[in-house]
């Protein structure tokens, strides 16, 4: 880390100075077109210690001007040198939204940043990644800088008036992530004036162990005489900067609207002693929007692990990420705080699947993940593409394993779970397990990983096989707490081979929590287990005034209440037909079972499910029902279909397999999702490739899934081209199955023009054509 | 159409959730003269007689998109309602915001209205730089977060809304019934 001897002062606004001089176009081009102007502005800031290059928008994704990135980058550094001060290369965001929210991939963003660093690594004194609003993008930027240069990296983000970045990250979460990635300073720039940023600055100071940097705007802009103007005066600006420094800020400067006079005024703080701050080092992991402090007891959901789970295994082998996502969502809804993710199957490319699964799950669930693998490359892939700071599961006392994993943990700031075992297996006694834990902590420290980044799992044995050792596991928990680390246990393992496993699991969980267990790795769908954690939080004093407990159990009326329908189920269905027609998803499975007691499966399908759907379709077509009602009915039918399928003879209800994709360039896929639900409700098997799918991937999907029919969706005129390209490539790959085209801009004519076989205006239209194609 | 209690309840629930999670942001540049791309139809017609214009971009933020995505997995019917409510809520908040921008403002004319080319979004993005409120443009000219709008607001010409400029004029349920969606 960069040793700071005193406060550093950076320069002020560049864009606003250019605007004042009447320059509007690309500020980057001015580096070559008007170097004398840029140099004069840099020189006007020579009262500062460090000057930032005029390169905010200079990356291959954002910059669309007449020069090459290299020409501009080199000239920009030369211009900044004119001030005779240290030069930091300014890197701003790409201006594009990263996946999964947008279309830009992490690797594309990384390459764009890496390009400018590679050009400038030997001629600058450091880098400032600034004005980022997306945590994932700044991670790509920081990695690009650190993997191509050994110069200091300062990273600052923008926050809005609610104290969050534009993608919803809090200051604590930003600090945890950026510090984890090893920046030399972190903080906030632009956003608003110093007054508005005070709250964010104070919060950053409380939680960041690295120096904090603040470069505010000159207050909030106001519209005056038709122009945007900054009106905050130097006195007030200075007053806030002084206050920030008094509280421990180490690097200051100005952003939009600040002028050389502002920087001149605050340059007096240069070299001042930086106030020492006391920062509590907690064990904290985070996703892009959720921070979990592993204190008290936090539940880690264990269900995303194929060991002993046939359906998950199948899903992973088929590349069916929908199943994984549903498992993730259901665990999150059931109260998990963290999700374990393990995709280890011998037939799989674990590295590739881990990265993909990580991205897909994060698209739907905001809980932090625990990357669980024994394959070093899979761990690194997961941790690299993870948006935030994850947990790694795991290392053990074996030196080779630690040497493989600790460098990854250090580089990406991950917390590591250490298992108290080594090459000789799991030691019997608590004392021996403690010694391994101690060895893990020491080795981690050699890698620069502090104890708050280590958790210890003292390993559960099965009570049926090694009854006497159960208490050693619990005793070991008590011992390792002395090392100042947090603890974890895979609690459900204790009951293997015994009846009424739930009871043993719950009792063991309570024993372990009493001895200091912080993170049970367990099934969050087990209400009794989750209940035990919530109850323990009350009895241990963690849940102050039992507020959370009361929130959960306030309507509890004994065991029977568990069977009480949830609030959303206030509408009752008389029978399955009625249930589908009304679209009551939650009652569909139960009512379907009731029907199956008296009728055979095929009758239920034809006389009830399909009949109800046809009636709903008719009402929708005649304009009596709204789209949400149609979809609710489809969802209810889908639930019933899942129940009835188990009773049907194999292949009896087999219908065509449909592959769906929203084409490249289109990120809005609600239309495609409606088609999917409706098709599934009619019993069609659907392979969903998702949105923004490149033509080549659709062709790959065709070869992999062997569908009978392909449905493509496009929302905008610009993406119809990409639909045409997709159909062309499909045909080139020997695809002869019918292609359906749909979406807001499509019609019969356009569909014909781009060689689609069918155009259907909505989901019901799709089904009608399919039924005829049978 | 029949009234659906279920859908009405869902709409109320979605609006309530939106109020809690949406982060409405609005950014603009004011200009007395229209930049080049606004000098042809249909913008020119809309701007006729105006004394100035706001070029603006507004958004509900990424949180709304995340919710729609989650509901598309857990409750597809709710996803559709949430998506529609989010669009309507953005329109409403933008109207409210513009009420505070000054007097004599005309209705908001967004890119896409009246057959205008969505590629014009590029010009607006160059001028307004809405990245600072977290709005970005894909290479296919799609704004992200998806609950975002970009357009112009004329000052002092009393331009009035008309169905002929509407993007769904050809298949509008209101028009079919001889009604309008605005006052």
C-alpha cells in the first residue's frame, strides 16, 4: 500500500473550465487539437500536489473521436506534465451498463481499461478510477490497472442524495469492496457538493482502513439565466474540506465547477498530518447491494450443491441455470443470509460453469455468495466474476491448498473458510483441530490476509458413526474463537444415518450456536432450523428487544398456523378448473392432487388444465381478461402440470420442445418470458436461452437442445437486423425447424422479409400455431 | 374490460413497492436554441413558437429493473404489472418534476414519438450526459436502466398532446374506444 506522509491535494474541475472557455465537443480530442489550452488549465492547478490527465472519457468503449486511444493517452500525459507536479491518469467509466443489467461484458470493460493502462504504465505516477457508479465496473477497472501496472491506484465513486451509488451500493459496501481489491485510497468524487457528501464521507471514514479521498463538486448546480451554474463560494468549500481533513480524510481536491482559486485555497492543507482513525475490522462479505457482517449468527444456504441432489445435478449437466436460480431465490426468500455455490461435477468444466452460475445467480438474488470448490481455477473464476466480496469455501491445514487459494483471496479481498483438517484427515480432538486453525490463521497472515478475513469450520462428524466426536467439534468452536476468527459448520451432516434428522440437526445447531457458531451452513427451507436461529438471536441478546423475532412470529398461533394460507391466497378456488381460471398459483398443486385421486392423469390434463386454459385464452382474446390474469392462469396451470406429469406414462404428454431467445442487442425480455410461461402451462418443454443472445449462441443452442421449434423475440427496429442474422446462421447450421418471430416491432411482413416461418402477435397466438403443427 | 380485483390489488401492491425502491433521477440541459437534430420534423413542429427548451433524461434507477427481473422468476403476472406500473410511475414523477421546472412548459416529447428515430438518443446523450444519473445507452440504442426516458420539453409555445404523435396510436385500446389516455 502507498505510504502517505501527509494530506495530498489534487486539482479541480477540467470539464467546467473548458466549458467556461467555450469548448463544447470532445474534451479528449482537445489534448491534441488544443494542447496549449489543456496545458494552461493544468498549469493553473499547479498549486496542487497531483494533476489528473484530461482523459475521463478515454476508453475504447466510450471514446468515438478521430484519434487513436494511444495518441490521446500519450499526449494527455505530456500535457499534464506541464504543471510540473505528479501526474495521475484519470480513468472514467465506459458509459455502458455492464451485464446483467446491461449488455457490456465484464471482460470487455476490463480490456478497455487495460488498454489505457498498458499505454501509460511507465509514464504516470498513478491512476485514479473516478466517477464510477457501478461497483462491478469499477472492479473491472481496478483489476485492469493492478494487473498491468504497479503504480498506486485511487478509486472513487459517485453517490446520490440517498447515500448510495447509482446502482444501489452503500458507502460501507463500496469501502469493503474497494479495500478488498487492494486500492491505495478510496472515496467519493463528483456527485454533489461537500455539504451533501458529508454523510457519505463520514461513513467511509468509519469503515475504510485505507486512506479516504474526497473530490466534491462546487455544490449543487442551479439553473440561472438558462445556464447551469455552480454557486458555492470558496469559504464554504474550504470549511467542509477542513472538516473532512480534521476527521481523517487524506486526499482532497475538486470536481465539476471547482476552479483554480478553490484548489489554491485548499492547497494549504498539503502535507498536513493525517488524522489517525480507529476502524473496526469485521468479517464482512457483500454482493453489489447487500452487505453481511458475519457477527451473531448468519445462515448460509447449502442447497446449491449437487452432492446428493439428483435434480440439481441434472440441471447443471444440461446447463439449465433456471433451476439454480429458482433454488437461489427460494433460499433467499426463506431467510438465508449467504448462499453456498458448488458446481463440482466430474463431467463439467467447473471453471466455466462456476463463472456462469455466479453471474446468473447474482442477476436474481442479492445475497453474497460462498464460492465452494476444491478446484483452484474454478475458485478464481467465481471470485473474479463475482460482483462484490465473496467467501471462499475452502482451505485446510494442508500447505499446498493454502498456497493455491490464499493468493486468490488476497488479490480479490475474499473471506476464506478454513477447515480444521489436513493431509492426515480430520483430527479427533478439539485441541488438534484448534492447532490446525492456528496454522491456517498464521499462514494467511504471511499472505497479508488479516484474521477478520478468515473463518474456521471445525468440521461436523456424523453422530451415528462417531458419536463421541460430536462434542469435540463443538468444543473446538469454543477454542478457535480465541483466535479472533468467526466460525462455520455444515450442521446437517451430524444426523446422517439416524431417524428424525430434523430434531438432531436443530438440537446440534443450538449446541453449536451456544459455543460460538457464527455461520451454520444449512437448509434455509427448514423452518424449524431457521426458527432456532431466530430464537437464539433473542436469547443471546443479539436481536435487541426481540424486534426481528416478533416481526416474524407475531401471527404465530401454534403448529397449525404453519398450514395457514399466506396473505396472497385469500381468494379461494372451488376446484382445479376454477383455480386455473382465477390464476391462483399457490393452490394449483394441491387441487391437482385432489383431482388425481378420482381421475386419471390424461383426463386431468385434457378436461381440466387445457380446457381451463382455453377458456382463459378465449376471454383474453375477446378482451374480457387482462394480460396479468392470463399469465397468472398460465402459472397456475404450470404448477398443476408439474404434479400431473409425475402420474403420466412416460412420453404420454410429450409435446414439441421449444427453444426461446431474445436476440442480440435486446435486453428487454418480458415478452419472451410471457411466451415461456404460457407455453409451459400447455405442457411444452421450453429451453430458454435468455436475452441479448448472439446469433452464434442461438445456433449452439439449437445443436445442444435439438428443439422442434425456435421462437425469437426482438423489441426494437435496430434488433430486427440481429434477428435476421440469427435466422441466417441457424439455417447455415442445418437448422430446418420452424422459426417463430415475435416482439413489439415485428409484423407479418417483416417476419417474412427476414425469413422467419411464422409471425405470432402474442403468446396465445404462438400456442395456437404450435397446436396445429403437432 | 371487466374489472379484476386480483389485478387491481396487484397494481396497488406494485405501486406501493415502487414508492419504496425507485430512485427517481432527472437531468437536463436548458437551451434557448434548438440543436441541429431537433430542427426537422417531428421535433420542429413540436418546438414551433417556443422560446427555449429543456433536453432531458430521467430514470427510476436500476432497482426497478432488478425487481421486474426477480418477479419474472417468482411471479410472472406480477412482473407484468410491476413493469407497467414502473412505466406509469416514471411518467408521473417526471410530470411532477417538470411542474417545478418553470411556468409555460409544454408536455414532454420523447424520442420515438411521432415517428422520430430512436438513434436521436445519441444526440441527447452527448448533450445531457445522463451517465451521471446512471442512464446508459446500448449499441442498439436501448436505454438502461429500462425504466428511463429521454426527450425535450418546449417552453412558452403551449404545444398540446396529440394522439398522432403517439408510438402506439395504431393499436391503442383507448383510441379504439374513442377515448384518450390524457386530459
